[in-house]
C-alpha cells in the first residue's frame, strides 16, 4: 500500500491527508547439489565488494547446517544468526560472488541477497504525519461516551462495524493470549497499551537477530508511529482512557522489523516470526510488504530464496501455535489477475518496470500459504478505494477506513479513517489495509481466548465461518464519476472484494 512520505518502505497505511487516489501500497524441493560440503573454490575469495545481506536456506539437519556454515565462511561470508529450526541462515558478505558460490554447496537449497542496496549506516526520515485527534474532537467525544465506554469510543465507528462493542459485553479477551505486532515498533509506555503489553514476547529484529534490550521494540523519535497505531486497534485497554481495542483484554507485544528508513527486509521479518513462535504468541499481525520487491518472484534465484525463507518462517510460527494475519495491500490491484505491472521495485535502489504474475511473484507475506489475507472496507461497508482484492486471494474483510468523501461515517464519528493510539500518549487517524488487518488479528485473539485449545487451523476455520456474508459490490464506482473502479468476482459467501465476509467479533466470543 502507500509508501509514506519519502515513498520508502512498505507500510500498508495511508497517513491522513494524503490523497486516497495515490497507490497505498515454498519452492518445490529440488535435488541437492553434488558439490562438496565445503563448496568454496580453492582460489582466493573476493572481499572487496559492497557489504550485502543474504539468506541461505538449508536442507537436512544440524550436521548439514554446520557444514554449510563452514562453507559460508570459506566463501567470504559471516553468519549473523542461524535459525536451525527452519534451516535459514542470515549472512553478511562482501564477496560479489557469494550467492552464486554458496548455491553450489551441497545442503544449500537456495540463497539470495535480501536487498539491492549495500548495508550501510542508516539515516532516519520523517515518513509523514498522521491526522491527530483534535482537543475539540476529544472533548466532544468524551461528552458523548456512555457508561462503559472509553472516552473516544464514540468516534470508533469500526468497533460496531464488526460488533466488537457487543462482544465486549460478553468478553474482553484473555490475558493468556498475546498478539505480536511485527511492525515499526510499539510504544509500550502509552497509557492505553501499557496495561496489556507483553515485554517477554517483544524484541527488536531489525538486524535479523533478536535484541531484547529494554525498549528496543519502541520506534525512535523520528521513526514511524505505524506499529503503535496497529497495536491500539488490537488491544488498547478498556480502562477509562482514550480508545478501545478489538480485544482489550488480551496482551500485545511489539516485534520491530523495520529499519530507521522504514524498510522491512527478509532477515528482519524471518527473525520476527521465529521470535513470535518461540515465545508462545497466538496471533501475529503483519501490516507491511517485505522490501525491496512489491512482488517477489519465485523463479528468480535471489527473490525465490527470500520467498522460501519467509514461507518457512510463517509455517514454523503456525506449527508453534500462531495464526498469521496480514494486510492485502493498498494498490487497488486484483491479486488474482494473470499479470500486474510493478513500477516500484526494487524500492531500495532504482526501480524498473516489470510485468509479473502474482501467482508466481506473490506480494509477501500476505500471499504466502497459510497466511490470513485481509482486505479493507470503509465506513459504509464497501471495499475501500485503495484496497487490493482478488477472488481466491482475499480471505476476509475488516474496517480499514476510506476517504470521508467516499464513505462518511454516521455521527458522532467524524472521520472515515481509523482512530487509534500514537506514540507519546497521543491518538490519531490512519487508513489502509494496515488498519484492517489488526481488526482481524483482534478477532482471532478473541476466538483463541474463548477456545484456548483451538489449533491455528481451527481458529482460522472459525474466523471464516463466523464472518458475515458480504455480496459483491458491482458495479463498483467508489468516487461516483461513472467509471467502474474494480470488478468483484465470486458469490455472496466468498468473493474477491470481501473474501468470506466481514470479520465478526461477537460470534468470536460465543461459546
């Protein structure tokens, strides 16, 4: 969805004030090479190239991993961390031929550079301001709040849209359930997040290896507030302060997977999923795409290795008990089409225009097998103007907000975007499938709270079964200019705009 401000990074939210007409933005197992385990050439290894980051995907057990690590060293690579549990090794190397060399090593299934720009000291950028909640709005909302409502809840049209307000009369969710927010960092000092924050399940994964230093999971002063907004939608406490989350009784953790420039690279995201898996997280939320490719092609040697590493990581998290939920994207693109034009990749160096087939070049992580793909709706219950869609790709829909001009909410709400928490104890509005995904993550957490022994497969089955049917919107002319903006394919129960329908928080808490 939208690249905010500088256009760098793949955060799936629009900061309020940006035009909504802008773009929001496993490989089959092969035979192992017959090359020796050591695999490096006898000649001296070049180490004068730019320092790059790689993932190396290994077949076999610990002995194979050990041998591949030896070969990595001999090929001029340095192991940053090895995730033996999924056979993925993160490597840095200045050998320009590192990937080609290591792919010839017996026990290596695939290997590829995680970026097209070299590793370097990062600089921070302002990615664009959210629309803050004004003092006047805050006072007016607090005056309208009824008994049992948090002060700004009257402005949260998204909660009744998924019956979360009714669900809260039955259950707020269980403190034994944690939703991990893989994102730009979460401000756990926010008064609406502090009561529900799970420090033990939080970390900074930006380097590809987890850092658990106190506060490492928080966004820096000039970094994106995106993750904090997402966390509030999931689990802002029902405590008489600010807003209310979809599942205000569950825990939320922050796993920082974007660097100071806003890039979400493969090694960081792999680290995030493995960390969540190893720390008992029940749900992960993923409101981003993995840089530098908007669509990551499995038939490319470098890109294919990235898809495989990420697929291994998401599958491992699910095997360990987590439901992985992801935003569908904000490019108003039909992800079920045979081909799409990508003009933005790679986004960390010089983009080149290419035509790709999304089934071979998926948008990751949202199009990975097993991941719940979420499209966005506006306050009128229609597909949001920016939301990606696709019959057989989108699994479920949830409120992500839309231009107030297109889909105005009913009073007393005033903005068609989603109100949630921001760093420093603040509140503000954002829109995007980034904001839709955490609604579904929150509902999944409520299902898990009600049925603590349900497997991820069972939670997903209930998520889809309980969703409220939403028939196709055809013709879809969201701005009323007489031109069809997208075509919805499928039936009332399952279609390209809404998947299995609108996520339902009330059914989630019914036993």
